[in-house]
C-alpha cells in the first residue's frame, strides 16, 4: 500500500484511517443483508432512493439493488479513506459515493430517502453536527455523544414519511439504560417494525470476533402520538443480574436468534449475555427471514410506504466518455479535481491520468451532476472482486500538466436563464463563485452534493475579459496548492501553467491588485487568496513563493532512510526528541525493531514515560533520575 499511495503523507492518512475504524466497524455477512432486502421486497418495500450512511464494502446497496424492480438512486457514505476508494471504484450507475462522515450530508437530503440501511458504527465517539448541537431537543444534543445514537436520529431525518430505517447495530442501543431517551425519541417519531437480537457468533467468519448486535427496523411516522405495548417495552431495559441490562422487548427471547444463552465476558471485559447459534451465516439468515416476515406482516404499513413514494426523475441520457463515466461516480467534496481539466491539452512530458485507487482522489477529474441525471450506456454487472482489477490501471498517479484549467473564450450563449450546472464541482467552489460554463460567465447558487444552479452574468466586454482570465488563474492556483499539499509532490508543469495564467492576466489588464482588477476579483469568494499571489513592499511588487516552489511541504524533506540510526538522527533534527511514528515511516520498521536495532543509543525514561537518547538521559541530576 505504501508503494501505491504515491506519497508518504497519503500512506499515513490511509493507515490512520484504517486504525480509526478498526474497533467500531464489523462487516455484515451478505446472507444477512440479502435476507433483509428480499423480505422487505416481499412485503412491498422496493426503494427508489436508498441511503447507506456507513457503506463499508457496499453490501447493503448491492443487495437492495438486486431486489429493485427498476432504477434505484443510491447515496453511500464511507469515512475510511481506503474502503471509500475501493467502494468508489466499484460503484455503478446512479450511485454516488461520498468519502466523508455521515454528518456532512446536506439538508437537501432531509425527508428524501425511501430506505436508509446500514451496519452502523458504534461507540462513544462524539459527532459534530451544528444543527444537533443548536437543537432545543435535549435528546438530539445527547445523541452527539455516541455515534450509534446519532446515526439513528440523523437517519430518521433523511427518511421521507413512511420510509424504512433498517440498521444493524450494537446491542447497547437497546440494552443500555442511558440510551432510554434516544429509544423513546425513536418510538415517538417512528413505528417499531422489528427488532431482532442477532447471535454473537454472527460476525466470526467476517470480522474474526464475537459481538452482541441487533437488527432494528423502523418506519417513519412523524405525527405519531401513542406507543404500542411492544414499543413501550422497546424503550425500557432492566437489570437481570450481575450488572447485565437487557431490553424488555427481548426478555422472552422470541426475537432473539440463538440455540444457547450463557453468561460470559463481553468483547470489552464486562459481564454479558452471550447468544450462540449453531450454524453459519446462511442458517442464521434463514431464521432471520422467518422473524422478519412475521413482523412485517403484523406491523409494516405498506400503504403508508407507497403513499409517499415518489418517482425517480430520469432525464434523457447524455454521452459520457467511458473513462469519465467510471470516474464520475466518486463524490467526495474534498476529493474532487477541477472541471475544466478535460478540455486542456496535456503538457508533452506527462500523459493524462487514469483513476487511482490509492492516489489522492483530489487528482481525479470528476464530472459532478445531480444523482438523478443518467449517463448513456450500461456497464456490465460487476459484483465480484475481479472488477477491482479489470478497470484499467487503478494505481496510476495523477499527472500534473493535464490538471491545469484553461480559459474558455467561446462566445456566450444567448440563454440567460438560470439552469442546472452540469460541470464538475471543485472543492473551492462556494456560493456565488464565478465559473465559465457553456461559453458563459456566471455564478453558482444553491450548492449541494446533488448539484447546483448556474446563474449567467450579464457583463460588459472588459469585465468578461477579466473573468475569462481570472477564473483559470484561480482554479489553477487552488489545484496546485491542493495537489502539492495532499500528495507532497512538486507539480512543475502545473506551476508553469499558473505562471502562464498570471502573466496572461497581468500583461493585458495590469497587476491583480490594481484598483479596478481588485474590485472585480474580490466579488468572487476565492478572490482574496488570488490577490495574495502578489504584494507590494515599498512600492515594489513581490510575487508569492508558490509561483516558484511548493509552499505546502518541503520538497527536500527526508523521505526514507536505510538504518535505525539514520531515522533517529532525522527525528532529533526535526523534533528534537525520539518520535517513533516518524522514525517508523522513514525506516519502514516497527517500533520494536527500531528499539532493538538502536540498542544502547536510546533508553526508556520512566520519568517522561518515553525513550530518550543516552546523552540526554545521562545529563542533569543523574542521581535523581536513577531514584
């Protein structure tokens, strides 16, 4: 992975992202998800709009897509960088993958989806969501303290009336007494359709561990007033001995899949009820189908589900080049490269880039469009892992010169009406950003991940001239800075392009900070940064360093050493101390291997609870240190 990551920083980001999700993510056996999707289909629930807020390997979207009777619009969130890149590569028609946390979903998706389903993360990880933090409802504020509680309430927000929420989650959601306010909130805003306690050994084959979990299925019902007896039991949990709490809904174990129940230590060393079921995931799935079918027949209101079901808008297909069609599916707002790139001829020394699984997604050109817009042609159904290795060279690193935007000088269209912006959304685009689109200068409005609106500007000849030269200057500057910061690679061709854009503007219009130029540039949200490309000191113009060299990283920084001693010297030079994480990355060795190889060059100092070089340990009051 280090080899294909393209830069040391990218490799570190991927590794850290995997570490962050190791203790909070378990992948669901496909048989379980198929049982859920097929049982819902048999009950009359076939989604047209589906959200997976923690997609992982994409098992939930793929299973529900197989049960669909037509087009299905899918939005998937996956915070883990590497998993998200794989998922993006395998995504198919009308599927959007956002490599970011679920909390970044726009409010445009409120009351939007027919089905929200996933195996959600669990734990005491705090979530930042300004709308929850500012809420007058104490339960919504409380939900920010635990990721699983947040997912339930936020998931309900994104469901339209009558829609279905189906989450596989930690048993703590139902059992923990502290979660009672959250459970009550759920029952006051949704109908309980089913809650099935899954056996602890469900994840053994797929995650190598045992964990207590539930499949909870709810139907959104905002105007609900009274709770049924089952819903009242769902809200409450009681102690059954040895500090073990069990949800009252599960007291009779009728909705628990098990052959044996024992008192054991949980994954976290606490006393817990452990349910085991003889047989693998397929047998568990068959038992699950029976429970779900009975519950759906008794509690699922299919009339309410279909009452609020809206048709998908499927515009006339457009012709999209095959490469772009595969790349267009990724929709990570911080992993998107500029739109005009496809129209720029690449510099002779560098070929145009292909998609990269491990390379920075920011270097991949992506044509953003609303989810509802369909692309021409159909891909072959590719659900197997072989698809990962049959889509060209996934590991090609981004080309620098091909990433440079160019001015669009085509005559302006006569169409002066606002219309959907079907170009590619750049990470630095904001409300009222100036763009060149279909030969016109205009501004963007109503930005969401679904898309935005292009508002043409009526400009005079000189103002249009400024815009045509300012916009590629701004986009090239933003692209160069972002790529060098993320990949820690010097993009010489792109820097030449930036200098060319700067000279193209100033040669004809004067300095950027000239009064009339500055007034025009500051009308763009990104204008102030562009004005920073030049400054005047005592009447003399000084150009920004980025026009000459990278400013976001040191191109001469040491990237690799051959010995542990060299790694130690580099660490002391950079940090003034023994910094193992840095040394590990330089020497490609583990912490213990470094300690063993360094021998008596470093010693553990219990006073600082860390390693120090022998010279520092021997300095000062040696007697006090020895004591």
